[in-house]
C-alpha cells in the first residue's frame, strides 16, 4: 500500500520497456499487454486518489532517502489529475488497436505501444513529483516519446512536423533545465518545498528573475501558449489519430501543470511580485482564446480544426491561472481535466471517421453522420461540450474562469472568454452541418460502415464522461480548488 | 566576493546558450539546427556542472585522513541524466532528418516550406 505511489509511474514505464520483448514472437500480444498496463495504472491512480480524499496529501521518499536530500514523490490535489490521465490513456490504448493496424507499419507496432506506455508513465510521474530535477526527467520522457509518436505513422508531413516539434520542445526543455540549474545553484536544493523556503532568503535578484522568466517561457512552449504555439497544429494534425488525442488532451497540459507547480516557489520572495507576470499570462491567454478560435474557423481539415481549438483552450486555462483569483485558478485547473476528456473524445471520434472513410476535410466528410451514427453522436457531444453548453464538462471550467474574472474586477477578460465561446460555436456548427445536414459529396460515403466496437466503445465512454463531467463536476472542482489555493494566494 | 569577475563563467554559458538559440532559429539546414540545439545543451550542462564547484574543494571521496571542503557531486549526477536525454533527442532528430531527406529530397527548411 505504501509503495503504491512510485508504482503509478513505474508500472507503465517498465511495461513500456518490456513491450518489444513481449511482442517478440507474437506481435498481436503488444496491444493486450499495453491495455493491461494501462488498466493497472488506472487502478493504482484510483487507489491513490481515494487515499488522498481520505487522508489528505501524502509523500513517498524514493529509495528511502528522506526529503530534502532524496527524491520525493508527492500526491496532492493537483496530482489527482493522474487519475484523469490514466482514464483517458486507457481509452486511447483500447482505441489504438484497429487504428495502429492500419496506420502503423507492422515492424513498428510494438514500439508504438512501447512509446505510448512510456508517455503515460512520464505524465503520471510529472503529476506526482515534488522534485525539480525529477520533474525535468519526467517531462523529457513525455516529450521525447511524443516526438517519436508524431512520426510513428510515417509520411512526409509527419516527419517534418515531428522535427519542428522536436526543436521547439528541446529548446523549451533546455530553458527549464537551465532554470532548475539556477535554482539549485542559488538554494542548494532540488526539493520544491525546500527550494521555496530557501529562496526567500536569496539576495541575488538577477538569477532569480532569469529563472522565473526561463521557466515561464519554457513551460509556455510546452503548453503551446500563443505566440509560442506554431509547432502545435502540424504536429497534432499529422500524427496518427490516437496520438493526436494524447498530445492534445494530455501532453500540452504538461506546460500548464509545470507552471502551476513552479510559480508558487517564488511567492515567498518579498521583493518579487508575480503580478506583472500573471497579468502578461492573462493577456496572452485571452489573445490565444480569440486567435486560436479564429484560426480554427479557417480550417477545412477536421484535425487541424481540433488542433487550433487546443490553442484556444490552452488560452482559457492560462487565462484562469493568470487572473490568480481562487475561482479563476480553480476553473483553469478543472478545464485541464475537462478539456482533456473533451479533446480526447473529439480526436478519437475524428480518428474513427478518418479510419473508416479515409477523408479528413469537412467537404469530403459530408453526410457521414448518417453512416456512422454512434461515432457522430460522440463527436457531437464533444462539440457541444467544448462550446461550453451548460450541462456538459466544458461549461464548468469556463464558468469558474468567468466568475474569477469578475472577482478580479476584470470583466473585459470575461468578454474575451465569451467571444471565444461564440467563435467556437460557429466552427462547430460547421462540423455538425457537414456531418448531418449536407448531402454527401462522395459516393463512397454511402457505403461507409460504423466504426468497429474496439473504437466505438472508448469513444462513447469518453463522450459519456464529457456529459457526466458537467453533471457531477463537484468532485473535480473541490480538488481543483484545493490545488488552486497554493497559487491564488500569491496574487 | 571580489565582484562579478568570479561569475565570468556564468556569463560565458549564457552567451553560449544564446549562440545555440541563434543557430537554431537562423540556420535553414536541419542538421545545423540540430548542432545549435547541441550547443545549447552543452552550455546548460557546463553551467550546472560548474555550479557544483566549491572554492578549494576536492573530489567528494571520503576516506581516512581526507577532510573537506568537497565539491558537490550532485550536479554531475544530474548532468549524466541530462546527457542521456540529449543523446536520445539527437538520435531521434537525426533519424527524422534521414526520413525527411528520403521523403522530400532536401533538408533545407526554406525549400521544405514550399513542399507542404
């Protein structure tokens, strides 16, 4: 029971490393193994979350070395996101079976699942770590596996997009590592709680400012916050369907979680006010909401549309964090989870449609709603949810962020939020229109069959969660409010 | 403290970091971009390794008759991990460059732009 916390990250990592061995003679075993590891991770994170609810945050010293000397894993309210991560990941892994059979070359398939599991392990580890360098290592596990996953399907655009993503990602990683080095040089510690305490006595202003700046910019690139989002659309649109879902739903959240983890380190410094930084974040978030939505409006390709919508939604989350009032930060963190659920639903549904039809532009996909009714229902649910219509998951986060904007005395930001929602509504009307109300342009559409069960099941389950996430949202909101307390106090 | 001359090496690392960033952003050849990335990585690694240095410190090996001060061994351990990450990123990037060359016939970023 006590060793459950490291297990949450170690289980998928070890399982991922073993995939090529398991699938050595029997390639079809890779999928079953990956799903088993994914389910195991889900069970472990669920148990950890239960324990969190019962006893409050708890930590685990890796290797028995007590913090601040050893590496500390800590499961707090923010780490509870790992339950959502594991849930979304399990759906993606189940979905991957048929998709990988068509999109990934046979000799690469074992590696494909291996990379997915390593990615999952890195994400869970990132959410649960209390050590700066360990955070960097988990971030790199996630990033490097993501670069490779983008290119997993092959194709010229995918390789180029993966390279672009790699360069942007590696530069941002180095910025983060550089700041970790500065913080270690200043305080002599890597444990986050310890660094926060020791940083309060640091006199040298230059290095501290450099560290804050480099950390913020580094995590902004990871989160694809405007204007550092240029790597995102190609990478997310040209990756295989399940990978797009993971990247958009979970991997970009790394930057957000990172920001929420490191900004409180600097709240103890008397001479340093984070207010200008938060103001800048709020503005960038507001601009990202509108520009992301506008760019999505101009796309014909359904996956590019969804990718730009991610840019817009990261804007919402960062706006919430930048406003720094308790409801706004709560809303931002709730949206981290809910946007994950919604975007995974959307990308998986789009992936199922592309798998069956082979087309990806709205023109070509006209009329598919009648041929693939269940997938289209799931897609529509996701669409309604991301617009933020009241009973769905997307509504919660936006509502709290808007409340926070009013509480901060900045109703202008609430207007930006509303404008973004309206724009999103327009481009999702386009999707619904193409799915249901236009006559098919292509004859093949009439012969298209519903997606296979192994794809339909995870998509429908996620779509249901989008709906339930709004109806029974009090649990995540309570947890997010607890996690928000650390950040909102400093504003 | 004898002024900022003591920290001259830190300024050198920041300068090296900026040179690497410039190469990444300005060069059109993908291999050169990767080299720039490696320069950045090296500057960060060198910075962290030197931050473990203690004036007059010796290697942190405890034995009979050995007294401090010792240099901090932790940054070296960190950077070993960092180097592993950097090597894997470089390997992956080179593999991607080979793939791009095979599929598009060029590895110049400005020529690739037209192909999209």
